[in-house]
C-alpha cells in the first residue's frame, strides 16, 4: 500500500526537487505540500515544471497540516524545522533537509548557527564510512528521525573519507575548494545569484572557516577515524544553476604508495550504487551528475607536494539534498535503496 507523504517548504528549490523525485517513486504518494508566504497558491504556480502534481495546492506549514502522514520531508530554512518536529508523532518518518538536526555538538551549533539547539538525529549519508568498519547506512535502518547532510559536506566527505579510514592520508591540513551552482543559495531573492551579477564572474564566499558546513565536515571525518581533523573549506559561486565540483586535498601519510591510495577508494565504494570512483586519470565534470543521485570521484596523487587530490562532482539538489533524503527514507523503511532515484544524469 502506498505511503502518504507531505513536503514542507514545497515552493523552494529543495522542496521542488523532492517533489520531482517523489512523483516517480513507486511507493510514495504526495498528499500534502506546504509553504509559508506562498500558502494558498496552486503548486504549479510556483513549481510550473511539476505538471503531474498540478492537483495540489500549497497549504500553511503547521504541525497540524503535517500530522497524519507516513513520511514528512522538511525543506525549510535553518531554525524552522526544529520548531515543528517536536510536535509530530514519533511513529512518523521525518526527514529534515535543513541543518537543525545535523550537528552532534551543541557548542558547534551555537558557534555557527545560533538559536535553540534541537539535538542530532540519525545522519542521512548512507555511504559515510565509520571508523572500525561499516557505514552510516546501518544506523538508518528503522530510524524515524533523519537529518540530511549539507550539500558541500556531502561532496567533501565522500571525497576524503576513504583515505581517512584507511590511514593513507592525514586528517589535519585538509583543504577543499568548491565550485557551487547558484541554486545552493536558495530561492529567496538576493543580489548575488542574479544573472547580471553572476554571469562571467565567480566570487568566493564564507572565506576563512566561517561557512556553516565546516563543523559538519569535521564531524563526519572524525566519524571515519580522523584524529585532529582540520579543514579549510572555501566555496565559490559559479555561473551554473546546479552542481558542485569539490577539489579536496590532503597530506599523504608517510610510506604510502599511490597504489595504496587508489585501493582505499576502490575498496570503500566498490559496492555503492551511487558513489563511483572513475578510472585512473579521469576526473568528473559537475554536469555529469545533473539530475542524478550520483557522486563521481576522480583521484590523483601529487607526488611533488606529497598530497592526495580528489575531485568530486554531485548535483547539489539531488545527491546533495533531495536524493539523499529519499535514499535515506528508502533505507529507513526497508525499501530498496535505489527506489525512485536516477543513476543517469541529463546531458547536455
């Protein structure tokens, strides 16, 4: 019997992507879509590409409108999910695409977000490698509260975690520079993502360790076995609507050969349906993952500098947000992990 689904924040980019994927999911039926300012409008008035869901009307985002569903996806601004989730039934599978339940450290929450701390949920990155063996996937089975990672976090974590767990790279002095599509800035009107501001230009932002995803990256790489994790992470907005291309580097551990490095990533992702290590000498483009729940990783050893370089491509709205949410929901509910999710991207 199909499961009834509600999507809160359905008028935004993440909410729209959730709905696009859910519309083709064999076990989910979207019954309710909510918004704040856009409540009362037909869904297709704000998401005109979702023609199969044109019968839905946006309603107010309240615990009452979300109650009674089997699954609730939250695509709300930071600080808004926590206000609602405490009032939902513990039997409902609730998946938060925002930051409210990602961080295990209340001190990190206070330093990077501020406001009330709502506590950490099961972390929705199934492929996250855990120190000592296994993956985060095992911790998602049967979960009823799941926090989806940040999109930048996903790209950096997947790129570096195999080397951390295998001990072939050092966990300190990690450096990552990301090219990020403008949809990562959200749908709210602001100057920086406007075409006239963005076209032909690529500004860096949140420079100097100030980006809110920084403690989450450290948290993940610590879970993978990293000791004394430090990461310098600099994102840049580039003129594309979707996608992340993350170039991450780390110091090569003493005595480690290039063949040992490649073996660590091959072993980690050999059986993963959505994370693929490319052949030696090949590196992904961000567009190779557009519309797909895939992460593509290129790997090299820079012997002259003694560093490992990984280049990871994801679609920030799919593997970086909505796809990860649905993948995690599938696992939590005992459904095939790949249900409703595309392996193939869109080109050109």
